[in-house]
């Protein structure tokens, strides 16, 4: 599997970086389009998106490095080479959320309304970003046979790409990408419901992604570990609990019809 998209001699453009960039652009376009329908200035959005992306990437990298500390202490320069892979989505989400909580409180912005706008673009960005993991041969599952992959009716390039360390691996990156795409569709449809209340989209995102990742991690082989515990499963359980609590709370929140506040 060639992880390099373009080799210009003095610089290499990797598939991983390409998909991360595409994910950010598409996510931003969707968020920007929805922001125009809400009472949030575009300049405010640009500030939020810029800092959230930077902090999210730094958080995702720090999270990954911390759970692979022995390796990076012996390879310090690798810490800064994020194009080689190693961005943990949960680290990015946690750090971005902390920033947004501080920012929205300081600027008197409804955090749940903002998150409802963001999660639709976020989940499709996650679906796209997983393909970067494919080209870096990350986020793979248990050892399987080539026949197993062929029975999934996968394109040949995916089957070939899942040959990792002398074994065929289950394409958990693909499972998560497809589930995130389905989650994107669910959020889009839900957003069209006229009686949707503030916070409901965020709660659905937390439940959908939490459940999806919880299941996928049962067959994933390169998970970040805390002792014998898969961190992604622990975070997913917390996400599911928060999603349930938020769904209950959001029933009492403000109601928007055709993007206009009713009560």
C-alpha cells in the first residue's frame, strides 16, 4: 500500500493528509451553510472553526502520543510528523469540546445550538477521514482470510490494502466510515423535523457514534489501551450516557421551527 499521493521530490503529499484536508473542507462547508440559517455571524463561525480545528488536531495528536509514550520517548521527532498517522479522534473531540465550552461561555453563545450545527459536518468529516487511516494501514481489525474479504464484495484495492504485516485484516476503518455516513444521513433527516429541539442533534450524534465505535472496537486490533481496557470503548460508554442524558434534557429545551425560535 503506497501512502504517498504525490512525490514532488522536495515534499511528499500523503493520502492521509489529503483525506484529513478534504474532511475539514467538506465539514466546514456544511457547518457554514447551516450557520447562515441561525443567528450566528459568519465571522464568529470562522473564528470558532479555525481555533477548533487547530486545538482538535493538537488534542488528537497529544492523546495518541500519550497512549504510545514509550515509542515516542525514543523517537521524539516522530511526535511532530502527524502525516505518518496517529490522530486519535477522541482526543480531538475532547479538546475541541473543552475549547468550545470556554469560547461559548465567554461570547455568550448557546453551546448546544452551536454543537447541533457542528455535529452534522463533523460526522461526515469522520467518515471521510477514516480513508486516510486506510492508506496509512491503521484502524484495522482481527486477522481474517482473503476469502472472508472477498465475501464482503469489497473492491480489490481495499482487499489488497488490508494485507498488513503478512496477514489480511478486517476493514474496521470501512465499517466506521460507512456507519458515520449513515449517521450523517440520520442527522440530516432529523434536522428537517420541524419540532426538533436544541440539543437533540448533538444527543443523536453522541448515541450514534458512541454505539458504533463501541461495537467496532470489539474487533479492532490496534486500539489505544489503558491497561487491559480499550480507551475507545470507555469513551464510547461515556458518550452514550451523555447522549441519553442530553436527549432527556433536550425535551425541555427551546423549540425551533423553520430555524426560527418559537419557545
